[in-house]
C-alpha cells in the first residue's frame, strides 16, 4: 500500500476536493510506502503551509489549502498513533510534526 492509498482510505468520508488537495500537497511522496505516511503527511503539510505564508494567501479563497494542511497534520498524528510502538514514539512523532509546521510558518512571519 502507498501513502496515496493510505490517505484515500483514511479520508474516504472527506469531500473529494479536500482529498485532492491533500494528495496534490503530498506530490511525489504519495508514492512512498504507507509505513512512511506519517512523515510524508507532516512534510506535505509543512510545504503547503510554507507556500500559504510565503504567498500571503490569507483570504477566504485559501481556505482549502489551509484545510488540507490541517487534514494532513491530523493524518500524520493518526498514523503515529496507529503505527507507533509506544507512547514515546507517538510523542516523538508529534514533536517532529509540531517542529516542522512551526518552523516553516514562523520563519516567514
């Protein structure tokens, strides 16, 4: 199973436009094995958030990309909870995600 398939499976009840935005944000990382979905989702969310901030896309028409960032971050934590062997592993994954998202957005503000 690939990251693409894993995301589609987890997001099957989400609106199609949101799933498409998530998969677009994943880009080439969507081809990675599903075991790497957590890191791929965090990286895609960080890239997408960086793009939003860099391009000063703070208007209503940027809601979908921002929702995709949120959904990808949520899926990353879901992946960590599902595949993490321990509470410490889940905490470490959460810390990496928070760092990646915080670093990209704060560096641009």
